[in-house]
C-alpha cells in the first residue's frame, strides 16, 4: 500500500476536473479550509486526528481555526511534503492502536 501513495500518485492526483498536482492545487487547499470551518462549526472539536492526512492541508486548516490537530499518513513521501508550519504535527505511520481516548474527532 505504501508504494501506491508515492510521488507519482501526488503528481497526478485525479479530481473531477482531471489530473492535478496535489501539492500545488489551490482548489484542494480551499476545499480543506472549507472542510475545517464546517468541522469547527458542527462539532467544535478540541483535538483532531486526520488519519490519511496526505500533505497536511486539513491539519493546517484546522490549526488555523484554533483546533489542536494532528495528522498521520502511510505515505512517507506525502509527509515529507507537509508545509513547514505544521510539519511537527504530521507523522508517517501505518496501523496504530485505538486513539479515541486522545482525540475528540477522527477524520
């Protein structure tokens, strides 16, 4: 599975509009900001784990909304591309034990 989510996957990320470079897509970043606002509005979580965080765009958007957000992803490549501002909150990880005692919301 790890090999599927490599650099090639993120360079040719498939959206409804065709293939885009995930890291450079303003639409994906805007979408994550909208998702973060909706999460805060509906659930008002204190601590969030974004499992499958990719390059950390949702983690960054949630932190900008003052939520203590963290991310994990199986792709070491994706984690290596996380923005510097949230790098210390995102980690490469495979299977993890139950984390519900630490997080008020999992995405």
